[in-house]
C-alpha cells in the first residue's frame, strides 16, 4: 500500500484527475449536442428522414460522424456564439443530390449548428440539381457550386469563385479513391486556412470496386494512404531509414509537411493543417 505524505502531490493528482474527467465529459457532451442537432433536421414519416451523418432510430443505415463533428465542430460553434471568433467559413463537397433523404439536408444541419454568422459553400457534380436547389432556396450566407471534385480545373474555379480561405472543408463527394486524393491534395494546400480542419467521410468504401452504387473506384485505397501518413507522424524517418519496404511506401505516399495531426474514427478521418508555430520539422524528407 502506498502512503502519500506530500499534500501538494495529492492536490496535484486530484487536479489532474478532475481536469481529465471534465475534458472527457465535455467531449461526450459535444458529441451528444451534435447528434441532437442533426436529429432535429429529421422529417418525420418521410422514409429516409435524416442526414446519414448520424445513425439511430430515424436512419439505421447512417454513420457515426457525430463523434468527429461533435468533438471538433461543436467547440468551434461555441466559440462563434461567444464572440471569441468572428466567422466560420465552411466548404462541403456534396450537396446530397443523389441521397434519399433529400438535397441540402446538411445545409440545414450546418445552419443550426453555426447560426447565421457563418459562410457556407456547397458543391455538387449534378448541375441540374444544383440549379434547382439554388432557385428554391435563397440564403445570404449559403452559396452553391457545380463541378467535378476530381477535376483540378473545377477545384481551382471553386476557390476563385469562393475566395478560398476556408476554416473547415468536408469531403462528402463521390467517395472514389481518386477523387478523395485529388480533392485533398488541391484543397488542403490551397483552400484551407492554417489551423483549419479537413474532414473526409466514407473512407470505408476505399476497397470497394465498383462502389455499391455502380461507379468504378480507381486509385490506390485512400485508407492505405491515410495509414501511411499516420505512421509517418508516429515514426520519424531516422528510426526506420534502413527499412527499404517502409521507405518505399513512404516515398510513394509522403505526408504533406503541413499536416499537424490526423484523427480517425469509424469510416472517416479529420486532418488538421498546422500553423507556423506547430508545423513538424523536416529532418529527413521522402519528398523529392
């Protein structure tokens, strides 16, 4: 049995325990908060009633993205409400034109989460759907774009029209490996602010070819690329530079130098962009 004789040490341990416990409680509350907001967008009795970003009674085939959005976006919304930040600029790839629950469902979700003091841009490949939704919905802070998220020319045009400088980017587009990689490579570097968050949904489809809705899924599985990036964050090159197999994999998929951290949950990941003060030092780079 250990006997603590130092009262200061006991107090310190107590403070640490309380802090960790409070942080965990806050995080769980944020997850529940996002879930409740997403659930409030449901149209009762209309078949597929809810956004598939959550799963539950209303949408049994949905995902558990309330975990990552609750952990990272609810605190942002809280800072916005308290006036600690002036504005949030969000860009979502995928207006939901092909979804059973209806086009633009996530627009309602983001509006309820962030309120009026934020700027939202949505993009989709279905031009007729985009034009129809735009004609039926007039919002001063919501803008819609048409184009292909796997086309760098369309991505470039989107950034020019929107002005870029996004705080949050969400990839809920085609879920094709090629599209996810092209979109990330272009938008993370050019369109996301330092300190910004890049969410990628439905990485779970990265090993499915064709995709369940019939389109081909070319490109290396994005899940493998993410795994390689995470390993590069965890294990610096100078620890494994003599391992040819691992080094070859890293040379094929070098992690961008401006990636601060990666958080992955069931079927999806969040990638944070570093600021100058917290960017990783490049000791030995595989990027040639």
